[in-house]
């Protein structure tokens, strides 16, 4: 109503027209908010951005897809039966997944494999003198963890032919995890293990230590060629002989 104008009478033509106009505006606003599917393409006709129905979502929710300009996908959401909802993944130009939620674990990332160094824990080019039946840290390293498992490997060379044992230890915010003890080694050996981390370790700093026990007389152990890589739970299963579901 405008000042000094007579009020619109209910059911008058002007009143009805104005109400219809208001309704049209409301419908248009709702349509702009919920228009679905929504696709933006450039001149070549390839989708750059899409909000489309997710064929795998039992509730029929949307999937968001960002294209690479040539018909491929750079980033997309997808329905995960593990998370019972949306998860995300990033792909390279060949369609290979570079980054994704780890569906098998239900937490953390399945990609990428984030590596870090576990350097010698003593001086003397990695030589650590160990007394008989003494467990000693000869290598260690720190990293922020984003993958559900750590694959750890280092080459250990003793100064004599006396047998020795090894195990890996991983410290995380809520505790400590040990790999199985491997016994009766002689000579230079790759000491390796893949350790599953708890969900609470995700996005937290973890510390990996290589522990060696000398079972004979005191001797020194030399350490090198280390590998410490974050891996998916699927890789953990493979490394430990567990069938992948």
C-alpha cells in the first residue's frame, strides 16, 4: 500500500494480481536455490562444474563434480557405504585417484602415501652399540599422520655374526603400538613392518622407532636405507596377509 492511496480491497483485481506476483517471486527464488541438476560448461561443451544426482546414493542426494576441462574429473564427491554418506576424492589427468577418504578403514586417507625419514638415533654414521639382551632405538622419525597405516622399513647391518632381533614401535597421542618381534636374524637384513594406527592418530604427530635387541655379545648395528610411508588399510591387509573384503 502506498501513502495517500486508497487501500487494496481484499479480492479486488489489484490485490489478486499483487498476491500472484509475490507468489511468482517466491517460486522463482526457491527455483534458484534448488534447481537440479545444475551443469556449467565452457565453449568446448565439456562440463566444468556439475551438481547431479548420485546414482549410488540410496537417498538420491546430489554429487558434486569438478571437471578438468577435457571431459575428465579433477574432484568429486561420492556415496560411501562405509561412511553411509558423502566422501570425496581427487584425481589426476589420467583418472588415477591421488587423494581420497579411506573407505576400508572408515577414517583417514587412502591417498596419498605420505613419507617421512627415520634417521639414525645415534652418532657414528648410524652405528649404535648394543649390550647383550638390550633393546635399543637405532632409528627414529616423526610425522603428522593422515593414513590409517604406516609401512616401515630399514636396513640393519651388525658388526659381527651374532644373532639379533628387531621390532618397530609407533608412538601416537593415545598410546604405543608394537610390530611383532622378529628373532634370530644374522648379517645385514631389511627390518620391515606395516602397522595399523587407530583413528585417533589421524592428523596427529606420530613417532616411529626401530628397536633392535642383541642376543649375543655386545656389538654395533648400522642403520640406513630407511622407508617410512603412510599407506591405506588395504595396503596394510596385503602386507600382513589379510584378505581384502
